[in-house]
C-alpha cells in the first residue's frame, strides 16, 4: 500500500487538463485552462500550458513527462476512429459505508469526468489490433478498487477470447483502502486473468507510468511479457516516504525511478512518450503471426 | 471497537506463531532453506512434513516470540527472496503432487531499500499468478495478522481459513488513519471501517472457515484432522479443476454497479 501523502497534489492545471471528450469519444470544445503557465517540476522553467499540451504533456525544454489523462493517452495512441471503449458503465459503490468515500467518488468523477480510474477498450496501433487499458491519476490517484479490478480482468478475458495482445498503461497509488479487503482481492483476480491470457500464448506489454506503486505494482503491472516505462517514472511496491519511515534514513536521489529499475534488471526498456506509438507498433508487429 | 481489540490480539507476541503450528500439527518436519537466487529469508519457514501421515508442503510466515527471535525473523515481514523461496517450494509440491498449506502471519511485506531493489512487487506478483494455476491443492490459514499484499502472496488458495482472532486487511489501520485522516490516533475508527475481522470477511466471501480459539489443547487435536480432511477432499479434484475453482473463487470477488 502506498500512502496518498507521497504524491504532491498537481501543481498546475496541466495534469488535470485533458482533451475533454463526450461519451461517444468525439472531442468537445477545448477548455481554457485556469492558468496559462506552468512551472516544470523537471527544469523549473515557466512554460505556456498550451505548449506543453501540444507536446503530449511533455516539457519542451527538459522532456519532463507530466501525467497524461487516460483518455487522451489512448486516443492519441490509437489510429483515428479505431478505439472502442469497453465496460464504460461500471461504477464503484460504497458497500462498506466507509467514511468520506461517497464524497471522494463524486469529486473524482467531477474532476476527471470519468466513471473510474481505468479506461479500457479495443483499438489499433498503426494497424495492429490490440486490447488496451490506461489508468487515470485524477481519479483517486488511480487506486484499484473492485471496478478497476473488474475492468482489468475483463480486458484480459476478452483479449484471451479474441486472441488479442494487451497493451496497458499503469498508474496507481495502490489498492483502494475504502473498499477494504475486497480491493486487495482484485490483485489476485487480475493476476489470474493475466496468467490465463499468458498461458494462451498471447502478448502483454505493460507501460509503467509515473507513479506505479503498491498493489498494482505487486500484481498486473509487473506481470507483462515486456515491461516498458516512461522516463523518470516512480515505480515501487512501498513508496519512498514509507521506506524512509521504516529505515529512518533519506533515500538516495533517483531510488525507485524507472532508470533505477532498468539498472536493477526489472525493466526491458525506457521509452519516451514521443516514441511510444512507434515502439509499441514495432513490438506488436514482431509478435504478429503470419497469416 | 471490537475490530481494534481483535487487531491487538492478533499482534500479541505470546500467540502461537507459524513454527508453533508446524510443531503441533505436523510430524517428520524437514525444513528447506533459500530461494536459489539470492538468500534465505528467515521470515518464512518452509519445508515438508506429514499431516495425519500424508506428506504436505508447508510454508509459514514466522514472527518469533522473544525480541531476539523477532529481530531474527524480521518480525515476520518477508523480503522478495522469502516470496521466491515460497514459490520454489510450491513448484516442488506441484512436481511431487503434494498439497500446500500456507500459514499466514505478517504485518506486511518488508518496506526497505533491499526489498525494493530486488523487486518486492515483482516477487509478489509472480506468486499471485503462479499460485493461481498451481496443479495441487492450496489451503491458507491466517493465524494472526494478514497484512496486505504480503499476506496475499501466500493466500491465492482454494480455501482461506482464519483463526477467530486473526485479521486480514488491505492496509494497516494505523497506515489508513494517517493517510486518510492525517491522524494515527484514529486507528480504532480505521479498524472498524476496513472490515478486517473474520466474521465480516466471511460475509464478503473472502474467507471460508473461522476456527475458535477458546480451547487451544482441543484445537491442536482437531486442527490436523480438519486440515487433512479438507486437503483430501481437494485432492480428489484434478489439477485443472483445482486451478479453475481457484480462479472462480477470486473471479466473483468484487462489489460494483453496472
């Protein structure tokens, strides 16, 4: 479990500002951001929000990767008009009457304009068909409750049925404690579905994005055949603050970064957002069986 | 405040630990060490023994009783090598057709630099997916604390049983209180809200059976028979049936609207 307190609230409107889309997937009128400028956490420069947005939420100066709203990510990755969303109507219930959960769900829905912390569906990347999912940090820090677990499980079950590879972008603070032990069970449930997909000889590519932690790291995020990460992403089981509290020491800079994991042998590669589409299409094509 | 009391009971250092259970319910126990990758994790005790005469594989998280023991056992919090050691034993059990008994008692998987460097998340994730398709019966018994992913890493089982005063939680109530309410003193409220007690978990379908703790002498007599009976019953199923029933068990877990 990772603590929410490990993540700073987004310092700018950018991370909360995606391409707003209506339910049918067509872009709405772009909104005017609350602030015209953002300060890049990477290089400290002041940037025009619009410049960063045009650059796939990446700092044009230092290539710092801002968070990417899930829907914007999938729509910009998939071939035009090829993305069909699955299970968009699933919604979370406060079945334990956990203090404050109802309010949090409501504000997350308003804030993200999404039903839950993961979006899934079918799409094509440069012509290669695949099942996709992407997690959204604006919805309760991408935490995994029953709906996230169910949607991920269904992605793998459908992909197994339809013989599709799965491409998944992970981003999560961990299991959603407001759903108690049942949220923990989602780790086992999703892992089972991934295993069945894998045993059917199908490809699963995970892209770990900033931050991927806790119960998501300890389940479907780390179970990909190919593990990629975005530059600078924090990837951890226990977050830095929890470790610092446990060992009572400051952690070295870059501990648990994507670069650190690559060095320790837990990633296949680090891929910048601008190269993601090309890399994924390349990997998917290499795994396509000749008809 | 029932849940908080239970949590305190579950953590008591004079409760029987994993090794106590092994000594009481198994005969001819032979311990096996190491994950063949990095090290031997003393927080997890694993090996083979006889349960009512039948050889089984047992994997137990061990907390220890005295301070010295507890330090040596890292308070029952395993590193990645502990989970890999457990998986190695499960694979051996599969090869030789032995049922697996996992005894769970941990505050959680260890949160330290070494654990992160060696892939704590990856080690647990691998256990979850490999256990799901293991071709022999798996039974998990929670004897004290069942802390988050560290407990689940030994609990992707055909059935999960809990002692009356054991708990199973997605996060420690202290952690929950300090994250959500920025107040570690609200641990009682958090314990209640998280629904960590066996009775609640049985209603949610997370646990199959609750074992009473009122008479330990009686328990040490009955427990081997109960476990043996269940494992024999499960052994009548084929490998793929076992794997399928395990998948179905977890597949139905979740409450949501559609």
